[in-house]
C-alpha cells in the first residue's frame, strides 16, 4: 500500500500548478513508468496502466510480484476514504 506516482517524480512532483495526479499522468505520457511510493521507497510498476491511471496521485494497495525494485501489478485497489 502506498501512493501511486511516477518513477521520475516519486513523492515530490515537479510540475508547478498541477495536482499530483495531473503531474503523474503528464510524466507517464512523456515515457516514465508508474511507481508506488511507500515511505522513502519507490517501486516501479509494470502492467495494468489503465487502472493505475485511475488512481494516479492516490493511495492504493497494489497486489504484485516483486523483482528487485520493480513490481509486476496483479491488481489495483484504491484506498477508500473514511467519512
């Protein structure tokens, strides 16, 4: 479980005036991969890009297979906000 971002920006988005989701989507369109930020660690995500796009900038639980710093995505579950 962590925040869905991109591999270039990680936890600190660089595009001024854009939300984390907008910056993540722009970076992915420019060729970087989606990433999961868990504390100080950043894992590159492979697969399920349409699902990752829907949760860009949000907390989510990613079910995956780990290979070093890369997670092969099996499923994406957005974190539900408590009311």
